[in-house]
């Protein structure tokens, strides 16, 4: 037995809403833990500077830059190459302009 299309869309919308709420809860928990621990970007840089000097700070900044560029490239690739979920499923839909 198949569900009506509206019901499937509503189910997907509900699942998406639940995923958004779970993600927001995880982000809030992470931010609370970071705030409680006192861990800040400046505190991390100060700790690196204390243990390894300015050269260590420069190395960390370079590595962070490489990592961020790699993440940006990966996200761009994933968006450009993901399956075309919105593609029309039939010639009839294409002709209708949906």
C-alpha cells in the first residue's frame, strides 16, 4: 500500500524538523561546554605560544587554513555532485514544466 504524496512530504518535513531540533540541541550543548570550560580560540593560541613559541603558532594557523580550505572544497564538491533529487521523474513532468 502506498501513502499519498502529501503524507510522504509531511513525514519528510517532520523528520527534517526533528533533525534540525536535534542539531540545534547538540550545538547548544557544545557551546555550553565550551563556555563552561573557558576554552576560547585565544586561550588555545596562548597555550600553543607558551609551549612552542611564535613558530608553533604560525604552524597551527597554517594547518587550520589548510583544513578550512579542504573542508570548503569538500562541501563544494558534495553540493555540486550530489544526486539530483529534484529532477523530474518522467517525460510527462518535464513537458508540464514541473
